[in-house]
């Protein structure tokens, strides 16, 4: 008997069934390549940042300052010569010296050590509530811009209401409302997170309105890609440059809000160290011992300016509208 050759290829029926699946996979691969080119992954974000460092030295220097402040906050227990609340009543209200670089306050606490520990509060309150408000604004902005209709109307009218109030006044109202529950840090987190999402939502919505009509989004919709996947994998990556700029500019605003709330007595409470609280406690010694208020004020000014200069540099590099000018 002669051996029959085994068929290694697919049968005609299987081949016909596999063709639509291969065609769909081929479309998805082509769509992914087109999406990568539209998003700008081939351009490289790292190259853009290096170009910013070469062209904008002030933004690069500001990034180094921010990194230095973060390191000082993380290693504050190692760097600080004294503990955060360590008192020495025999050395109260001393002028700056080798033993106390920025002098001592009315309780004999080292001002330099308290500034190092206070940087933790300012950075935490500046960074994390900004991240929360950014995430809230991204979700609401994508939803409003993609689905339009009554969803867009409700979200945008709510954002208009939030933006119609002065941000600091609205933050104070939320702080007073939540103050009965204690833990001022948590209350500041909630207040700043609820206040800052509206501007992010408006920016993301405007990007979504322009991007949802592009060809690669229409192609993704035509092959059955879900709305959630289109929003978060096809539209959101194009919003990242603008979101980075918004975030770097919202952090100093949160730091200033926390310092103002602490200065007014409704923010961080003693004995915790906060730059705004230190300015409040030293205002009675403004003319006799000015260094008590000058040191935390300079710290606030340096970190706010550093984030603002970094945000301006990132906007010049990442914002497509600035590139075309």
C-alpha cells in the first residue's frame, strides 16, 4: 500500500474561517502602528526633555532644585541637626549662627530643622492632591468630550460652578466643613482634590473633541474597539503632554494654598512643622527677629518658582500649539 501524504495546510473550510480573523488582526496591527506614529512614541519623550534642558537652562536648573528639595525632605531625619519639635528654652529667639543656621524660634526649636521637616508637608500636599484632581479631571473630561449630550452638559456645568468660585475661598469652605472630623492633613487633601479637577476636565474635553474625529479613532471604532479602550488607549495618550504641563503648574498652587491655610490657622496644626504655620507663628517677631518669618517664606518662594519655571519649560517643549508658533 502506498503511503498517503498527510495534509499539512488548513482545509478549505478552516481557511475561509481564518481569513476574517487574520484580516481583523492585520487591521489592529496597522492601527497600532498608525496610532504610535500619531501619538508621537517614535519621537521620544526623553529626547524632548533633553532638548528642553539644552534650550531652557532655567527650567533644567529648576528641575534640579526640585529634586534637591525632594531629597532633603526624604532624608530630613538624617540631615536635620535637631528633631522637629525639640525645644531648648535657654536658646530661644537666637540669631542665625553655626549652631543654628536660621536661628531658633520662641520655643528654642531650630528653624532650619523645622524647614526640612516642613518640606515634607508642602511636597506631600502639593504632589498628591494634584494627582488626585488630575485623575478626576481626566475621567470626567474624557467622558464629557467623548459621549457629549447630556453627560457633557452636566459635567461642564458642574466644572463652571467650581471655576466660578475663588479656589482659595472654596478650599476654606471645604476645610471648615470637614474640620469637625479632625486630621487637618486629610482635610487639606480632600479640599485641594475637589477644587482642582475642573480646569483639567476642560482641557481634556477640548482635546477629546478634536481627537475623536481623527481617522485612527474612526478606524478603531469601525473594527469594534470598545469606547473605554478608545478613550484611554487611543485618545488619552495624546493629552499627556498638556497634562504634564498642567500638573507641574498645579503643584505650586496647592503648595501656596496649604501655606495660606496654615497661615490662617485652618491648615496644619501644631506641633507639626509647616512653612505657612511657621510664618504665622513668627509674625509677632517680624521686626525684632525677622529671620523667623524670612526663612520659611524664602522656602515657599523657591519651591513655587522652581515648579513654575519647570512648567513653563515643559510647556514650550511639549505643547503642540507652542511648537507651531
